[in-house]
C-alpha cells in the first residue's frame, strides 16, 4: 500500500506540472474574456487512473505551481484561495467516475467507457468553473458591462469558458485513451486481468 501511495503522489506531482506547462501555452481565444485550453487533460487522465482523491491532490498542486511561477492575478486572499486552490482541485472530481469507467473497460465495452469519460470530463470542468463563477460575480462583478448583472456576466464568461474547455478536453482525452488505453492502467493490463479471472 505504501508503494502505491508513493506512486500516486509522484504521479499527482508529475501530472500537475504537465498541466501547468499546458496552461502556459497559448490558448484558444473565443472572445476577449473567454479563452480555452487543454490544460485540464493531465488531471483528467490522472483521475481516470487513480480516482478522485489523487486527482484532487494533483489539481491542488497545479494551483500551487501557478502561484510558484507567478502566473496569477488576484484581488483578495479569499478570491485567491477560491480560484487557485479550490477551483483547480475540484477538477479532480472527474475521478468520481473512475470505477465505472474501468468496469466497462474491463468488460471490453470501450464505447460505453468513452461515454462515461466524456461525462466525467464535463463534471470535472463544471466543478472547477462553478468556483470561478462564484468568484466572478462576487469579486469581478465591477468588470461587467454597464447594465449587465454581475451574476449574468460571470455566468456568460465562466460558462462559455467551461463549455469550450470541456468539449476540447473531452475530444483530446478520448483520442488519447482510444489510441493509448494503457494511460489508464496502473496494473498490468485488462487482458491479463481477464485471463487471470478466467483461469
């Protein structure tokens, strides 16, 4: 168990660093306020390898690395904590679907597994951007266009970003896992597991 725990922590740190690198790359601009990237992909892969606990840790570390490299902008300590620690960690909730995804993969039902991977990716994206939405209308409301409700402004900006990022990340994750299913395996292989059970 200790070896598995250590491996999980190492992977959490590695995937967090990979997410940071992707986050520093140019993103796709949908509007001046809405940009999307594939930076959450490493956290999603980790979530589907280990489950939500390790992914939550990795997301938290990703936020911490953002702070370490100075890729942040904040108004208050509370807003800072919400948007760089809580929000990033919540991406890991995609791992709540870890067991059902692996169950279908073990059965050889790759198509259904991919559907659940997309669902999980949207859940992780929604969990993250819910906090950006909350911070948006509480702390960034003054930047809303004149006459627009801060809540509506935050919903449009963060909702648009969430939807774009979720779609883009879903495509990338499905393509990655379809071409390299071993990305989700921390045990030998699904074939060897099935053969062992059959014997």
